[in-house]
C-alpha cells in the first residue's frame, strides 16, 4: 500500500527554503520515512541516523500546531552529535492516518509516544516542543527506558489561564471554556482550520515563517476537531513525579506562551531538573542566538545522559 511522504512536497521544500534564507539554517539531510501501526494508528515517523554508532535515541515530539517534520532543524544537529533521532506525526496531525473511529482524543498522544518509546532499544530521551513538552513528560512517566526529558515549553492546558492564552483570541478561549463546561457535546462537533483555533503567527517572529505556518495544508490550513482541545483541557495530571532528569529550555521572546506559564508547571515537577531561558527566540526558536543556545543546551544534556548511562550512579536523583 502506498503511503504518503514529505519528500518533494511543497510543504517540505518551502520550509527548508525559509529556514535557509531567513534564519541561515541549512538542512542537509532527507530523513528516512516509515509507517508503524501504533494503537491502530498508521503513524508516520521521520528518522535521522548518525554517522557513528548511536549513543541512544532522541524522540522529538511536536505540539498542537505542527508535525514531526517541522522539528528537522533540531534533528540534524542532534544526529550530528551521535544520537539517532525519530519524530512521529501524532494522530490527527501530519501524514499519519488515525485509527478508524478516532475522534481526536488528546489522551492518545502520550499513549502513542509511550508505545513507540517502549519498542526502542537502548537509552531514549524525549524532547517536546509547545504542548509536546507536557505530552513528552506524560509519556515518559509510563516508559521503561526513557533516560531524560527536554521541553521548550511546559503547558498545562487544564490551567484555564494557559488555555485562554493558547487560543487564537482570548475571547475565543473564554468562549471555548464556557462551551466545554456547559455543552461539551456541541463543542465536540466543531471542526475548524487550525489557524482559527490557535495563534500560529506567534510560532515565529519572521513574517515569511508566520505565513508558512498559517497557510500550509498540513499545519494552519488543516482542519482539526475541537474535541482535541477539549480533551487536552480536561486532562488532569495526577502525578507530577518524573524518574529521569528534566531540562526546560524556554524561548526568551515567546509571545504565544510566556516563560511564567512553563515555570508554573516546572515548579510542580518532582525530578532532577534544570531551567534555562534562551536570550531570545519565538515559540519555535529558530532565531539567532536562541537556536544555537538551544542546540548547545540539548547537547550538554545529552552528554550528561550518555555519561549516566555508561555510569549508572551518575545523574540519579
């Protein structure tokens, strides 16, 4: 059966062009694509392989405004540092094919990530972007071989302030909360372009990149069920403990989700943890120097994980 691919698509070509011309980030690799059946979903997974024996695997986790492929700017340097990188399109996003009957429940996201992670051998680190940060945290809690979690943001959409802030307009967020509380059955029937539900222009400070995120058929122009956002809001974290190290590297000029929102969650988490705020950088921090600071912090964290894997007494809480 023929499966859809990002190769030679306008979406992928335009993204690489904008990264190179606007941010000076030249992507050299064409990731290997595969599909895996996970909980009934045909999940598309990108893979970047290092040129040396891998230290382990880093799983990149996109948020509610993307797909696995847009995380390529971080995948290439991580692979260059000696780690295998995988980036799935989570159900309902990218080119993955949702399981029959899937209605957009957010709970599927950490469950799918955990199943993919548990199928990997060797040490694994999860790195989540946007709402993928908390999703990676939730998945890591149930996995046997996750050695660390990295997040650019930690957004608990169960927090009403954060839910409203994450909406395209604050009035829309407040109206959504009212609808979720009073008539969830009606709210669940709404389907809308992602660019109507979330402020995708805040993904980047660059006008060209803003337009890309709003108009790309696999991102802003893709239609999403409101049920996804309702179930994300209703998901209550029962346990804030994490048995592996956590690194929060928050963009310094994130106009979508301010640093204080991530710190609300970060402070709740019981783990060996470190917080770094980048000098600048929007929600997807491709700007200079934020991008290079992010790469450096991730590299340092992975180096520590590699040492603790070889010497298990290191890095333990």
